[in-house]
C-alpha cells in the first residue's frame, strides 16, 4: 500500500491508513478505537503491536506474531523467524555465508 504504515485489506486490493480498519463489504475504511500502544511499541497494524526490539511477522489468515529479533527475518511459514545474519531455509535458520555462491 502506498500509505506509510498502512493496513492491507483481506481483499488484497485495498488498504487503509494507520488507525483504520478495512470494511471490505462496505468498501470503506473505519476508524478504530485506538488502543494505546505500549512505550516503544512496534506497530503491526492498527490494533496489533510487538514490543520494542521485536519485529512483526505476518502469520496465517491475517494474524501477527512477534519475532524477538528486531533485525531478524520472518519465515514464509508465518510461525517462525530467524536471528540477524541468517535466513529461513529447509525448515530451520541457516547462517548467511559470504563464501557460498
């Protein structure tokens, strides 16, 4: 979505600004009652946050998970993440290596 910190709608065609949720049936964005994020929170969407020093990872069916590594990488399974300088591969975290082409 072209808006900073936008919320992507489940129809995967539209997005709403931060602080709004998608009402796909009405084709509109609705202002959410704001839940105050914890200090130094990392926003995932308008209603989900991770603690500072963590990273939001999109999970299955629009859920969110918090990776304990702010510079980590989210795995495509939507359930795991890897620490910095490693990537998800073959069901586990593999270190990035400069000597492998």
